[in-house]
């Protein structure tokens, strides 16, 4: 087991963002707080029940207030079917959350 799994995940996220030309303005403290609330570091992965990180406004990169934990399945649908489908799924999820 890694001594600092959150720092390792943070470093990978930052590295991959830079490789893809995405802005990355998060601090390790902000990411650690995010993990404390979402348990992202324990639930990340590539199966339908896993979490991934989704940028709310993709053009603004990774910064405080512009990312959230999302179900991996929802991300895959958005990736392969475009933002319109992702927005539709997000709206459906928000409506079901308020019921």
C-alpha cells in the first residue's frame, strides 16, 4: 500500500491533465479536502460503480469549484456521446436528487 495514496493520485491527475493540455490549478490541500468528502481515493476506478473526476466547465480546467466526483458510467456516456448526452444525464440525476 502506498504511504500517501492521495498525493499519488493528485500527482497522476496533474500529470495527465498537463499531458492533455488542460489547465491545472488545484492544490494538494484542495484535492485532499475533496477526497475527505467524496472518498474518491478509495472509490476511483474503471468499473460502472467507480468514481471519476468530471470538470463542470471543461474549458476552465482543474481548479477549485470546477470539478466533481462522477460515476464512471456517466463519464463514459458523455465521452462517447458528447456533452449534450452528459448534460441530459446530469439534469436527470439532479431532478431525481430533489425528489
